[in-house]
C-alpha cells in the first residue's frame, strides 16, 4: 500500500509541475511551437537518467524510487500531450513544425537521458 501511495503522491506532484512549468515556458516563448512540452520532456529525460544512476549508487527505499521515477517523472513527462500537439500541428498544416518537434523531442530526449546518466556518473 505504501508503494501505491508513493506513486499517487509523486504522480500528483509531477502532473502539477508539468502543468506549471509547461505553461510558464509556453508563455515565455509563445504557442506556435510546443516548446513547453519539449522543455518538460527534455528536463524529465535528463532527470530520469541522472536519478537512475544516483539511486543505483545509494541505498534508496522502494517507496522513494517509485515516488520519484514512476510517480513524479512519469507524470511530469508526457507522451500523450506530445502526440496531441503533433497531431494538431499536422491538422493546422504545420507539417515542418510537427516533424521538427518529433525529431528534436526524440533525439534530444535520448541525448538528455544520456547526459543525465553521464553527469551522475561523474558526481557519484
């Protein structure tokens, strides 16, 4: 039961964080390109790589692991919003913007996860 509550609490905080960070970034840069979702997903990719290594090097309870990775980061990053934003770009005939978003999100998502792993490896 503690694991379920940890996931639920982490997910709630992650979803709220995603909303506020994405909204803040989108307000700064505008809405033509889904930069808020991109920023959230790249940040989450970095963090999941970084935290994976940190948790591997430390004794961390299962409740904290699922709170952070499954709950918080699972809700903070979002594939469904990414998919919907791309569909909307394609429907609005913004094919180039949609393709750029797909490529940048996927390529840099992997790069950011690797950089998180690498950074944590340097520190721990």
